[in-house]
C-alpha cells in the first residue's frame, strides 16, 4: 500500500499538518501518516490520517517509491539535523530557477553533473569551497548576471541563508523545498501569508505521486507545476469579485424548481461537483439541505472553507470516483462540463454520478454553447485591477476544433515589485446532439433541456438550432 509520512518534532506543527490534509481525499489504497511527538497522538484526531508517536530518530521512515516522506517544515528538518549532528542541503525549486543552500562547513559530495545539472556560484560566496568538484562550477559576477544567463538545468549554490530567504519569500507560493541527501520533501506548513499558509502544502500532498525520477529531477517538478495551471489557483482569491454579476439566487431557484418538477423524491442530500468557491452550495446549505461539494482546485476549496457558512468540502476532479451515495440531487454548474474535452471523460462522469444518485434522483448540469463562445469569447482581452495586483484575461475560440482557450496572467505585488503567475484553461464546446448521444449510452436518462431564457422544456421537440439560439443550456438527467 502506498504511504505518505509527514515528520514533525514540534507540537505546534501538528494542527497545521492536519489542516493541510483538510481536503485530502484518502483512498483505500493510500495511507497518510503523521509522525509526531507521542503526546500529540493523544491530543489530536483526524478521520483521514493516522498519527504515529515518535520514539527515536532511528524510527524515521526511509523514503522509497512506496513511501514518500516529508518534513513538516524547515524547522523540523533543522531540529533533526542538529540532533543527529549532520549537515544536509536544502534544494529550493521554482519554475524559473533552482537554489541549493549548503548548511555547515562540510563538503557537499553529490556530483550534480551526474544528474545533468550545472552548479553555479556567485563570486565571493563561500559555497565554492564546499562543492567537491570545483572544476564543474560556473561563476557569475552577481545575481542579476545569473538571472540573465541561467539555463534550465543550472542550480545556484549558496551558503548565504539571508539571500536565499529573501529570494524564496519574493514568490513563496511557487517554490518547493527538498532535502536531497535524505530524499525527503518539505511541506513548509509554517511559511507564507495567512491566506496561502497551507495552500502549497496541500498542493504537494495532492500531487506527491507525481513520477519524479529523482529528488534532483527539476524537469519533473516543473512539469508537475505546469500541469497544475489547469486548475484555478491565484484566481480563486478574486473569483467572487469576477463573478459578482452572477445571480446565484436565480440559479439556485431554477435548480430547485426543476427538481420539484421532474423528481418525486423528497430533497435533502445534495452533491455539487466543481463547486468553485461554493456560492451555489452555500445558498443550499442556508436553505437547510445536507450539502457536500468538491473541486479540483485547492485554492477554490480554501476560499470556500473560509466563508462563515459552507458545505462539507473535499478535493476531487470531475472524473474521480464519488465517495457519496444516495444523493437526491447532483449538480455541476457554470459550464464545468465543458472542461472535459473528451467524450469518454463525460461518459466516466455520468457513470460515477449514477452510482452516487438515489433511484429517482437528478443530475443537473449546464454547458456553454457555440453561440456563447462566438459572441463573448472569440477574441477577448481584458484587464482587471485588484488591490494586490493586475490580471489580464485572454480568450480565443477555435471554431473549427470547437476549443475555447482562456489564459489568465496575474501580476502580483510584492515588496520588490511584481511576481508573475500564469494559468491556462481549455474547454470544449459540445453541440447538444453530441451530449444527447453520450447520455443515451449512459446509465442515466435525459428528461429535459432548459435555457434560462425561456421556461419550456426544449427536449425532445424543440432541439433545432438551440446551440445558436441560447448561450447556456441546462441538461436534466434522472436515475431510473
């Protein structure tokens, strides 16, 4: 059974780790463990993880492909090094550069060239005396020169912890920390601003099974980060402002009216997929329903969790197995279905939803149509100003391939200027007949298609031209 072990020697870090695991969807084939001071195993409890008492340092797990190991924070790592009287390096990896901070005065013996990495050093940094193979070092006069001339496989070596600290804090959300000589990673649960305190830790936990060839696999780390740009991250902080024009009350009332019209069940248990910041679910909770909601963006879930009223939240993509069952209603709103760009993905989703629904229950989702892309997103570029930075939203619709591309560029203020963050999202625009065919081959039955513009059911008698008449269509499916 694959296992994740998180080590802390500090009692104050235990609740932070538990919080970092808040949305983690523990599966039967995966074990998540906190190794902590023994007294904390009696004090804390969490449903989705196991607390193991720490008796001695020799009991720390040895990392293997089946046991991925983390220190909870740099403080826990340094405590371990002090107790064991060892010097171990800290490897910071960013999408744009990598920095290896050397601790103590012992030589660093790992040959970075063996991993196709080129060690670099700034002139005057004592790190040059600690690297065992000085002939491999590439010298730079200063940091600006390094930034200008660096290559993707360059690693800047330094003993200047103040310099490294400043560098990492400029853009702390985009760094990951590794301890390569121990083959451990670091969650850094004590780093970051209040909102972002646990986001990086949560993202690491959700992606720790990524296929790294080695701790020094910088390309693998960066590939994982690039893949994560398909899930909303920094945009989550501004999502509610961006969606301020949406009448959530109207959406909720429409959904409840359709449920009353098409299902004979008494509505109590609801699941919302791709919930974002959970604005729809929150209104349903306020109406007294038992609501669970999930999303594949930790940032969105964290924004939802910070609200005073909220549903039960967990992390999941649209095609993941649904742990719930006997729901009377499953929702997927705001054209989230369009993010599934392959028909087989929609087929998987419908199968999972059918398993989660009670007999007679409904699955309601909406789509963005061809008309909406042509009218509103064919060639779009707009600028949004926020207190903490600027966002440029670009959109392009490929009408031949029916692919809607949206790119978000965020320039976030920091003490030294701006840091740049980037996300790209791809949606497929489906014609209604394509979805109808997929639904007909699924366990669910299509009983209605609605538009917010008119009240009548468009299915099956009024389908002609609906993809060019309406910007948004709502599909209502039932489990028989």
